[in-house]
C-alpha cells in the first residue's frame, strides 16, 4: 500500500513538474509578425503551450487584454500606447519588427509627391501604425485631413484586407498600407510606391511585444516567454529561408510569391529591440494628431520594461 501511495505521489509530482504554462497570444496576420507566430512551435522547449489567436488589427486585441483573455500580444506601438492609456495593465517588453508600411499610389494616378494628395482620397486602416505614419507625412507637408471631405485630404478608413481592392478599383487615389499587402499591390501592377513613411522624427515605426502586468509579475514564466521570443526571432534573422517557408506556407498558405515575401520583409525586418525614446516620441505624435483619443497619455518610462529581453538576449547570444 505504501508503495502504491509513493508511486501515486511521484506520478502527481512528475505531472506537476511537466505541466506546461499556457500563454494566450494575440497576433495579426502580417509577414513581419511571423517570428511571434513561430513562438508556438518553440513553446514546448520552454515548457510553454502558446495558444495563438488572430485579430484583424492591433487595437482589437486591447479589449481581450483588458478582459484577461490574452496574456501576450503583438501590436504596433500606437496600439500598445492607446491600450495603456485606457487603463489596460500591460507592459511593452520587446520590439519584433521595424517599418512595415508604404504609401502606395494608383499606378496611373500621376501622383509624384505627398503635396499632390490635396483634393485626393487616401485609404488607411484606423488605429494602426500606418495611420500615424500617414498623419506625420501629411503634417510635414502642411496638409490638413479628415474623413468628412472638408479638409485638404479625404481619409477613407478601410480594413487592411479592403485597401488593395479599393485602390485597384480606383475608389481611392492612394493608401498607406502594411506588408505584404503593399508589396502585392505593386507586384500586381495597380499600385506604385510613393515612399516609405520613415522620414519624420518618429522614424521607422516599431512593432511591439506586449505582456500583461500579471504575466510579467510571474518572472520565471515571463523570462521563458522572452527566451522563446528571442530564439524564434534569432532563427528568422539568421535563417531567412526558414522564416520565408513558415510565413508563406504556414501563415499565408502560399498566397503570395517568394519575391513578394522578400520585398515585404525587406521593408519590415525582424528585430528584438525597441527604445523608451521611440515609444515616447510615438506617444507625443499620437497626442499631436489626436490618434487614439487619449485622455491621459502614458509616459513611456512607466510601461516599457526591457529587463527580461536583455536577460533573454544575453542567455541566447542575440545581438
């Protein structure tokens, strides 16, 4: 009897030790979000079960974070900032991609500069990094904008998936679009790149990895999550052929070509890093342009936590 009890106790202990920590991941279906998605493949190595849930855009993940339905999410910086301003208990713990936006005009529109957007319709997804980048470019040229048609530029808010179709059907004259959709518009011939919107003080927008304060407080688990992220990203940076195969085949089911993938990822390279300064500048621009409608804009120093990232990078030899 004692042997049976001992065996049962050992079995229960083994079960407890081997039980994987479940991490609920909110993600988006874009080329440069691939390394974050790949974390679920490496999760078991770090005793993690990563359950991925796809959303239409970053701001859509905020309610799920607020409701405690998501522990970790990929988001443009502005989505993370707006979420924190709304009281969502989250920290930015890493960056995972840079850039990822293009301003594309209709192939036969004849538009050669942002100044020529006056009197035109420009499409963009509301609440994404692209909207902020577009606003910064318009402001740089002294143009005004609204979605009511009463300013220099009429903004047409559409989902990422609908922007290309609107440009192809000439319902809009230009768009600020993400990757790989902007690359596809160019490859299919109905769009032409006007510019990559990185020549403002905000620079290249950085996509951020966001973690709930509750998960961050479980330091041992949170560190394993960051190690998993760093290893996935390191693999995608060092072995681009692995990244391409995973993104094209697993995420997009071969919906676009190798050339389109390479062009898209060249404009949205994988990274680990984000800075407090970039998040603060992004916050300041959001306030300036009224994006996110934040009553109490957060200070970057209050919710950017990069200590776990640095420890994970050091452990895995990532630069």
